[in-house]
């Protein structure tokens, strides 16, 4: 049969629609467009399949394409990468209290209504006092992310004037956004001082002139300069700013109210410490180490915060009611001293390797019941999200015995919910530091369903490499499946 003859055998659009029979006019329009797309492809491909493409077949193909197109792209996933604050996966998971607050705020809510006075109220007051109290500052304001916080701060304080920044702090953050670009968009003019690795207070002092509005200190976020380096202390810059009548702005980047060093990590400067050191304004994120929703937070002197609040950009950068609800609930958790126990980010950071190993052993058992061989392995996890660069924590992961890492990875991404794993020494692994314990059963079910037919069957005999030995103290070997002599020793700190 010639291509022209085959094309003549293709069903008409009307014939396909009669078979499919969509119920509504809107559904009929969408299906019509997709049917035309399927038929057009059949014609341009030479029409060799014309006789095979019945009206029912075209209707099925069009329906499948519509279903694929309609599949939500913003979906809940299980983060098994070991990166606790994974920018591509939404950074900090919200606490139960924050989620409940979002539900309460989903309907009508007093976002800009003063219930006591019975008239229009102030959106910015809901979180301001909480933030100020936690930071030890006079006042605070909330915008939609930290880049916006820096932009608004510079626009309100230094538009058409100069801002002095150390060359080593002219960073690029995620998505290609650069501090010099943000500064330029604010209307301020950048004045660079020092060198990449060494900058002194005298460099800042020499750069201050009649047009200088502020000194800006920027957290280097996702990199660290070590070795032959020098930078002035916050107190030196604060004293210099006061003496010369300019504003000292400190962009902390992630920002934390808790001490990261307690968990074996490097010590991040806390927000109250930046305020105590003399910063006039401190900016930081809400969805990183704070553990709340995406937001940009500014704390500092009341007179300066008032300028930010009154700036025209504030209208464009203000947070919505759901962000405010989740943020307030998160801040209350800090005020009541429950952040370590209730905020997912700090529960993940605070998880002990021994506890992760026990969870890994349980997951190995669940997967074995589904016929999937796996083993617990030692890994090193990171905080991520531009927080604590180069810092790692000892972690535990479940390595999956699969024939093809690439195929299995794709299968896990297609699971329900999707599972985002990592590769450790060539093996596909589920790092449990970034998975909350209450999601372990869901993780096991998703992996078992996704890897049916793809994973190496779990051995049934006792004493095999995937047999997990549990003692009263937990998993007897830190690396399940390796001979005892090959298992790395655990330090007292890891225990």
C-alpha cells in the first residue's frame, strides 16, 4: 500500500470524536485539538500506519497524550538525596504547626484587618514583634524571599548612593542571581574594596565618601575561602559605620536562631549575634535553617525598618497570607523552645547515625519482603540550600541492588510519590537523613512498587549479605552486608 493510500485510511476527526464522546464542550475542544495533532503526525510520518489507526486507536492515543499533559508537575516527592535543604525540592519542609496554620488561613483571615478596632489593619504586624524579639532587634519586616529583602533594603537605604562591599563577597547565588546585579537594580552604586581573599576595615574606611550610604556584608552562601584570608569583625564595621554616619547592612543568607555546632557542623553566626555585633539591618531567609516557608526577613533598627515598610517596592514584595501564617507558627515554635523537637529541618540535622542505621535496617527488611535486595551503607550528608558549604554529617543510606542505576533512578522518579535518590559508590541509595521517620513506610511502599522487576531479588537464605542483625542496641554492624572487618569504625561523636 502506498503512503497516499495509507493516509486515505486515516479516520476523520468527527469519527474519532463520535467514538470518544467527551461530555462537555471544553473537553471536546481539548480532545479535538489533540486528535488533530495525532492525525497530523500520522500523515507527516508517511502514513504507513494509516490502516492501523482506527478511530478508537486515535481516540486512545489522544486521550493518553492529554492525560500525560495534564499530569501535575508540582508534586510531593520523597527527598532521599541526603541534602536536607534541597533547593530544587522546596528546601525546608514545614512543621505540623505551620501546616495547620496554613489550613486555618486558607479562607477568610485577618491578614489586614484589626479585629480590636474593627477597621483596616497592618499586614506586617503579624510576624514583626515575634521576629524582633527572637533577634533582639527593635523591629522587623517580611518580604517574599531573601533576594527581595536585600533588594528592598538597598532601595530604601541607598538608592542613587554608594554601597561598599568586599570583593570576596560579590557572590552569585542560585539561578544565576548575583549580588552586583541585585545592588544595581536597587538603584545603588557598587563600590568594591579589598581583594578576593583579604579585606580590612581600613579598606572600607578609605572607600567611604560623601555619597556613601551603607557598608554591606554578604554571607558567601555556597562557597568558602580558606587559607591566606582576612576580613574585619562585624563590630569593627559597625563602629566604622556609626562613626561615619552610614548604615551597616548584614546579609546573613540562610540565617539561624539555633547553634549549628551542636550537631557536629561548622558554626553559623546566629541572627541575634549579628544584631548584637552592631548591624543596623540584618537580612536572611525563612525557608532555610529557620525551617519555615519561603520568605525574606529583615530585622534591625526601627527607623530603618519604617523606611523599608513605606517604600513603594514593599507592595510588590509583600508576603501572602499563607506565608505569614506558616512563618508565625514557625516563629512561635522557636519562642516556646520546641524548634529542635518539632521543626523538620532540625529533626533531620539532629538525627544520630545510630538512629539512621536502625531505620535503614527496618527499610532493608521491608524491601526484602517485597523481594528487593538492599543493604545499609555509610554516607555523608550535607545541609544544602547555601547553608554551611563544605560541611557534612555522617549519615546512613539504603543501597539498592539494581541491574541498572539509570533505569531504576527513572523508575523511582515515576513512583507515587516520586522518590529522588542519590548514587553512592556506583550504587543507587536512599539517604535517610533527609527523610523524616514518619515517611519511612511510604518510602518503602513507593520503592517496592517502582522497582518491581528492576531490582535484584533479595536472597531468602539466612546469613546472606542482606540479612540485618539487630541487637538490643540497634544494628550490630554500621554497614550491613559487609564483613565485620570491612565496616568502618564509628567514632564516639557518631554514636
